[in-house]
């Protein structure tokens, strides 16, 4: 089997630094959690009971606060 060399990144995420990739993930997850609270009573109730406000999600360590 012949080895292939990729000369172009798959997409823009491949160009991000580790810190940039973490910021991308934090923004994406925060949007997901906010949508869950706004649209799904199950998650709104779970997050409220746990005192978790998805708008305060700031870094990946905050994942430990999610019920």
C-alpha cells in the first residue's frame, strides 16, 4: 500500500492551536447547553436543580459541573 501525503488541512479546525481548539469547543458546547435550556424542559429542570447556568460555561473544566 502506498503512503499518501496530505498537503492541505482537512478544514480550518486543523489550523487551530490547542488553545484555539479549546475556545472553539467551549463556544460550541455553550451554544448547545443554552439551546437545551431554552428548548427542552428536561435539561432546564436538571440544570436548574444542579445550579448550572450554561451561560457561565467558560472552559472545558466546567464540564465537571454538568449533572
